[in-house]
């Protein structure tokens, strides 16, 4: 809806490209997955009420698929994360994080896995999952042309 207006008013021309960038792959750990399948009925993925225990903030997630978890991790880590688990279906699980590790990550991060929040790594490990540093493919929008707007 907005795109045709931008194309008309600003002579906007764009295209999409696939690009390899540093990121993470969500994979199954050697121990195998320890995920609780969601009940049979289908509903939208939901995050429950956070709770604070032993200095850690724990958030329960219901009916999450692995691609949705990868997207959640992309937002949390500020780096692209793809699902490479091969797991299908929806799962219920909890992820904990220390408030001191919840500081928003700005700019580039150290490509070391040690730069990941320890409690997040522990939470994923308890689920039989882990993050591996990889080049991942992302879609980027490239602006080919833009001009001053036309008169009203």
C-alpha cells in the first residue's frame, strides 16, 4: 500500500538481494533436543508472564516453532539467526536471562560465542539447543533510485 505511493511520488526504484553476513545458526546440541511438544490444538505463539528467580528473568514461551525461536533470537542478539535444527512442530519452553545481560546490544559484537549472554546459552543448552557462529543468508533491500517528491 505504501510502496506504490513511494514509487509514484519519489520515483523510488528498489530491488532485493540475498547477502551472506555474520550471524548464528540455531542447531540441536549433541545431547539431542529436550523440548516439550505443545498440546495438539493450534494457537498463535505466545510469551507468558516473566518471573524473577535467583536473579534471573525467566520467560515461558508457548507453541513456538524453531523458525519463530530463531527470529526471537535475532531480535535479542541483534544479529541474524537462522533455524538449522531440522525440528518441526511447536514446543513449549522457558528462556532465562540475567538482567545485567539484557542490555541492548548496539553496533557490531565480538564474533566470539563468548560474547553471548551466559544465561541464554545455558537456557538453550537445557533445551538441547545451541548457537553456532556462521555466515547466514539474509535478504536486503537496495535502493536503486529516489528523487525529490512530485507536486501534490
